[in-house]
C-alpha cells in the first residue's frame, strides 16, 4: 500500500482524490499495489466531504509520517507550495505536482534535491493538463535532438480567439463568455497576458534543451491587442490567429524562447485546435514533427495526469525517473528578436508606403487609410527599424 498526501483540496486536488477512488482497481493493477489517500492538507474545512476524516491543517503531520511516500502538491503559486515541496523532498518523499509556476520558477532547484535523495519530482500535469507531453519528450522522443517546439498552451486564450474567429465576438465579449462558462478566472491576467503560456513553454524548453529557462528571460505578449479587424484580415489571407509559446534551438546551442500571437495557415494542424483544447508540436532530428492534442485543463483531465505521475512515482520509489536539467548559464539564451519571421502588420498607411519600406509584401486589405500586409522574413530589430516610419496598430509573427 502506497500512502499519498494531497496538498490543496481545490479543483485539481479533489479531482485527484476522485480519480484515485473511482479507478482504484485499475490504478492498483498498473502500480502493482494499492494507492490510498492518507492525508489532505487545506486551511478550509469540508464537513460534507467523504474525506473529512483525512483533513489536516499542519504540514508537519505529513512531513513527519514515514508512511507517506508521495506528496501531491496542487496548492499552486510559489509560496507555501514551494516551502512544502522542499520540505517533503528533504523528508524523503517523492512529490507530484500540477503547479506550472513552481516548476517554471524553481524546477532546477527542486529536481536537484530530488536527484540528490534518489526521489522523484514529477510534473506531467503542469503543461497541457490531461494532454501527455512531459513524458513523451523525456522518454518517447529521447533518441532525438529536439530543435524546436511550439504550441497552443493555454485553453482560455484559445477559447477566446475561437469565439472571435467563429462567432465574430469582440475580445471583451469573448472574455466575458469564457468567464461565465468557467474557462477564465475573474482576474484573467495570467491567461490573456500570456503569463501562463510563458511558464509552460519554459518547462518544455528546459526539458527539451537541458538547461533551465526562467520566465523572466522570455519575452511575452498576450492576446489583448488582437481585434476583430485582425481576425478578419488574417482570414482573408487564409490564416487564423493563435497564441503560441515557441522555443527554437540555434546551431550554436542557445535557445530563443517567447510567447505571442501568430498567424497560422489553415493547412497547419494547429489552426484546427479550437476551444479550450491545446496542441503542441515537437520537432526532432529523427522523428520530424509530431503533434500532441487534447484537453488543456479541467478537473478530471488534469487529475488524470497527476495520478499517472503518482503511479509512476510509486513504481520508481528510490529508483528515480531521469527527468531533470542543468542550471541556466550565459550560453543558454539568445534573444528571439534575432529570429527571422514573416510579419503581419496592420497600420495607418497606404500600400505604396508599405512597399517602399518592406519591398515585396502580401496585401490583405483594410479600410480607408488602414491597411494590413505580410512581410518577407525579417528579424524583430530589422522590423522595428522600418516600423518607425509607420503607425502600426497590430504586429504579429507569421508561423511558417
């Protein structure tokens, strides 16, 4: 019998308890032994919960109980979650988490502690919710040199853009709709400003390229600047607008990592990833391009990924999984402004002025004195030098 403690009894934490109970026989078969919840840590009371007899408010009870082998952290953030995770690892317990902020910020440190103590720190649910991506990169694609990965990493923003594209909703109306359906928080900044996607691409890039990519080194732009005009003009050229996190490895080994809106051609598989779903593309030198698609969030899909990690941790207790990376150094990052892309530009100008500045362009149309066009490939620095003579309203990358 493997005893588990769950930290945080919110949406994900309660989902983990539910999956462990509902699928107990299947889980025991896959793990080779039964897995049971011994403690649930939360500052709140749940008098009507079937788990009320397992609720505790003092983490030291869990920390000092030698029967607890695995701690499941679903608190979120980098406050108590960080403290309790460190203490659990130092106490000889493996930790499973869905906390993308914690992994993106302190992943290297926590993985090092786990490595030193021959324990596991597993975080499949931190990226993609119920969509497997961490394990495929670390195991299934382990024979590849990965040179690029990118994807739709945030279901809230993808839902909002889908509503704008398919139903002609304004950004504000689509956001309100997402909040009413429970897809967006009352304070949605982490989603719509790209912060959530930034944390996730940091985790994927760290895993794929072997050194920790910190969120503060990743230029991040959300979707608040995307308008219905942009959606319509993009569609006229056969494109959809999606928020992507992207990481590219240079020939010198440095990594460019960023988050921002992109125009994606309708023949690209990611263009058909709609609603709250996620889609992630990984390119390796042996496999080529592979795409992972599925539910990016939600109680039970996320809990499914967490419980899979619990099973893995129970089968590899004191025989850790080889999931880690090195600390960042001066050779880790290169500025994504140096990447060359085609660019979508909407501005107050005329086509002749745009052609004079950018040469060969693809015009997408516009209204009155407002035009939109796509440039040839340019670095961001070269682009901005030319934009000084225009009044840009929107500037997005084009994914080729």
